[in-house]
């Protein structure tokens, strides 16, 4: 379930429909997009720390997160948060 895509407060929640419904304590606000995958589909793998550090060193954390997300399919926000927690640019 994606909320406010391409906006400052973009969020992405992953899980089964039942898990996502259980996390909602009130109706979501803003624009919501549900992205569905076939049963048994595996979520995208997060790039490894060494690759992220190399990209961040060359491009800066923001550009590195965008590139890594487009190549891996993982969440740009999750990658950026991981880079900035680890002391990336």
C-alpha cells in the first residue's frame, strides 16, 4: 500500500491484505495506491551495504538511493533512510 507517491511524505507499507488491514487504525488520508503481486512473489531485495556506500560516495545519498531503487525495485525511501543512518552523504 503506497500513500502520497512522489510527495514529501511518501510511505510504502508491505504485507498481505490482511496484515495491511490490521495496521490501519483509521481510514488512510491522502492518495492511496494498492500494488498487488501474485501469491508467492518475493519482495525486492535491498542492495547490500557496500554497494550503497560506494554509490553514496560517488553520487550522494539522494541520487544513490534513487539509482539503487530503480535498479533493485526496493523502496527509495527505505534505501535513503538506510544510507543516512549509516552516515552516507
